[in-house]
C-alpha cells in the first residue's frame, strides 16, 4: 500500500485484551463496559474529533484477544509511536495497544478480513488451577485426546454450520470454511484447540469446541460433528464451551493493506 501523508491517513491498531471484565467488544446499550467503549474513551482524550473505532471482530463477554484489529480516522497529527504510547496511558491494565499502522482513511478491517484463528484452552485435571481460572476450561478426566482430535478434523472444510451457532444468529447464509481444527498438548494437563477459518458465526467456535470435548469425555458419540452438519440441528451438536477459555489469536488482513509505516 502506498504511504499517505499524516494529515490524510487513517490508523490501524493491533489491540490485546483480557476479556474477563468486559461485556464483549461492541458498545452496549445498557452502558456496560466494553472494549470498544474503553478504546473510544481513550481516543477522545487524545483526539476529540477522531472517528469512531472500527473493529474486525465482535468478541463476546469474557472472551480474550491477543490480536484484535481496530481502525479509526484521526484529525490530530500524532505519529504512530504517539498513538500507541498515548492510548496505553489512558487505558486500563486489561487492554493495551500493541502496534499501530498507517492505512487509508475509512479503512475497515472487518471488511478486509481474510480469516481468523481462535485458540481455546483446556485444563484436563481433577482440580482447578487458580492461575487459569479465567484462561482455561477445566475438564475432568477421563478425556480421550486421540478421539477428540479425530472428531475435530471432521469440521475441516466448507460446510453448512447452522447447527453450530447461537439462536440469536439469524444470518441466512450459514456456510463457512474452516482450514484447521486441531488439538495440541501444551502441558501435562493442558490442551489447546486451534480453529482457523475465513469467517465465523455467533458462538460457532465455542459450540464446536463443546462438541469436540463432549466426544473426548464420552458424553457424545464419535461422529457428532458429522451428524450435526448433516441434520443442521443444534441439538445434535455439543454444549457451548465457556467464554473464558477462548482467545482471538490472529486476524489475517491482505499484506498490501499493512504498510511499512508502523510502530513498533
């Protein structure tokens, strides 16, 4: 992407947050605390006339993010380093700007998004870990890792995922493409489920994870994902996994959108 002059540029931020105390990304009518609201309030202190923030993904209450992408159009001439450090001075400790890029004004990462990766963290143990109480779902053994891994692979490909969305998601097109659904042992009692795809529906990852875990702990028969993909019936899928184990790990934007003008 060609560089733009400071007065005409937009700003794209890479933002990380601990979702524990947030009611999701989007501003809520009830006035509950959200990530977008916190960022907007910090932005107004630096640039009262900046545009509203435009996020790439609407995470739910309790869901974390390592790499949310957020754009806005400033009217003040502040360099990229100034945006990162200035906003972080105004933000609470559970949300932080990690990086800033120059982009075209009006840039909206939601409509430029090529795909996303979510990570879901499990603790397979009989007792809880206080250090992971807001980071991982405690799953009591036995848990068949190989059976769960086989089940996870059934979701890869282009399918109608109507059975893997919340009742509040009423979008007519429920066909999505997943390029990876895999399990990795990350510790003696830790398992991470990686889900990568082009787009997702509301609660899709959490229902998919719940189905995989139900099969792994023998609460659902193997082939549950295939049955749900065929029937399109939510009752054939598993439970909705708790929000606190889920992390928005990466958002993929076209490389040409990310100019060399960035900090750090």
